[in-house]
């Protein structure tokens, strides 16, 4: 089974137009963040989402911010000067501030990702990070109860790969925050691509964070399937044809990521209808486990 194709807005040139294309194509999710598009992603998405109410679920993030957003938050007393200088904060007051701004501009937040929580402590202190995550999850459990968000998750670039935390630890912290098994940690987002292919090989072998997250009832999102475009430079005609003859390099790379076992959603930054259709057609017939394993084995030996 292939992952569902959804819109990720990190590297999209025209957020509003990309969202309109994705919504008309039936995307199940739009993923964004307050710092995307130089801090304008939420502003540009809001009107489009009002044109297509309930057409897709909305995921955004809390943690990072632009310089202008930092100035406003410091003036409001919800962000410290120290965190403003770093560019990232999981201070409970600031999390609540970002959520309220997101709900106001987007209309709703179905899933709120804690954005790269590995950035939340300055000195790689795992105990301090666990305390901060528990505190953050407690705040988010409260926001779920207040119906400000539908649920929460963790979006990480390197936290799982570098061992800052594990899926098992995240679930345990969510249970502690909720005070019961009935927590609302419902999503995990991490990079999945042929460049960062450890999640693929782990899932093919029946383990790794994606499998653990799915087993815990979480929705799994694969970000950066083309690794910010870097993969395209490595997609030779031979490799593209080895994945599936007739595909463009971008579609072949996306197909490999989207065929990863235990991946529910793969995010694309397709900005045109042609690019979206190219990706959707490729994902319509996923690679089998055997085909995907041959691709990863070929890369490992090549």
C-alpha cells in the first residue's frame, strides 16, 4: 500500500496556488508552519481554506518563528529574549500563542506538530528535553480538551536519527501528560527519502520509528521525499529506470519514498498541476516490498 499524497508547504513558491491545486486534486492533508514562506504561509492559506471548507485536514507546527513574529511575541510577553535570539521556543506561553494565531488564520488546526523539539535544549541534555516535552504535551492535551486543536504530534528532522528521543519515549510522555492511556499524540513526521533511507530499510525489516508509531496508533508523515531537491541530482537515468521505467526523476524518487511500509502520508511541494499529476500517477501503483528492497540494496552497493 502506498502512502497518500499530500501537500507540504515548506518549499512551495506560491502557497495559495499550490493549496488550490492540491485541494482540487483531493489532498487529504495540508502541512504548514508559521515560519514557512517568510512567515506568510498561514496568511496565504487562510483564504484558500475558506474557499474549500473541510476539504482536507490541516496540520501546522509550533516552535520556530520569524524575526518579525519574535518581536511581536516578545512585546506580548509570551517569548523570552533568549528564545527569540535562538529562533525556537517550546515555552508553554509561546506554544499557546502560536496555536491561537494558527486557529485564527487557518480556521482550525487538526494536528499540531511540535516542530523539531530536539532544538528545545541547548546542551543535548536528554533529561531536560524529556521534561520540556512532557510540559509541552501537557499544554497540548489541555488545548485538545479546549477544542483548539484536534490532536498533536512531533515533527522532527534529526531527533529520532540522533537518539534525542524515541517513539516509545514520546508515547510514554504523552501518557504522563494525559494522566491516562487516552492521550492525543496522534502524528509523527520525519524525513523519508532515498537519501535519508534508514526509515525505509528499517520499515522493510519490520522495525524503526515509522512501524513503532503506526503500532501506537499514530499517523505517519514522510517529509522531504526529494531531500529539498538534492535527490534529483542523484537520480541518474539508470536509477530512475531501475525504480520504474517511464517516470520523471522526481516522480521516481517520490514513488520510492511513498512506497515505504508504515508510511501513511508523503508530503510533496508540487506547485503546478502537472507536477501534482505526475506525482499522483506514480504513487497510484506503489513499489512492492521486494522492488523497494532491491532499490535500497542497489543504492547501498552502488
